[in-house]
């Protein structure tokens, strides 16, 4: 199949039309910018649900939070371990390890 050689010309014509259309759009956008503001001074709407920040800050500035650590000490009694020994006379015992009273600290906030 042989081409007629016109396909290159058709592409060039379509490309030139596209470039021309883009140029026209660019010029129209550039020079026809509209300003929609009616006055030079901006208008603000009134805030009907205004928050009184000064009052909130004043109320919360007076609140002081602090944690206090409370330490309590409690006596912990030693444990005496008794082992039956039939070779000892009745009512006698041998102490293998002497017990010592200790203090335990309880921390709480």
C-alpha cells in the first residue's frame, strides 16, 4: 500500500490549527480578565457566635494542677520458718536464720 504523501501535510495543518486555537484562547484569557469586586473596601460578616477568649483564658489561668506524691511506710514482719525436729526436746527449737523487721514504702499519687 502506498501513501499519497498528503498525511504529513494533514498533520502539519492540524498542528497549526491547534496552535492557533491555543494562541487565541491565551489572548482572550489574558486580556479579558474581569474583576468581580463591587467596592474597593472588603465587607466582613458579623460573627454571631463569638467566643470570649479573654474570659476563657482568665478562668483557666487561675486553675493550678499539681500532683502530690504520698509515701507511706508500713512495717513488714519477718517470717519465722519452723521445721519439726523430733530429736529436740519438747518446746525447744533451733533458729536457722534470724528474722529482721523491715519497712516497706507505699507510693501513691
